[in-house]
């Protein structure tokens, strides 16, 4: 895994983990995780483009 991918997903997962304790409902937490994961996966090529990779 290249360092950009590792850093990018670390930031996304860290943000989700920071938010997750405030969401008590497991279904809502799961939906938020799926949406954020899908969005971050769609944005990664754009991040690579702007960084010149």
C-alpha cells in the first residue's frame, strides 16, 4: 500500500472512530461507516490526481 493510501484511509478511519462513540444506534453507525467508506473510496483517485501520483 502506498503512503498516500495509508495516510488517507488512516485519516478517514480515525475521523469515523472519533465520531462513532457519539452514535449509540448500531444501524446508524453502520450506515454512516458504509457511506463514509464509499465516499472516501470515490475521492481517493481525486486525491492522487491533485498530489500528482
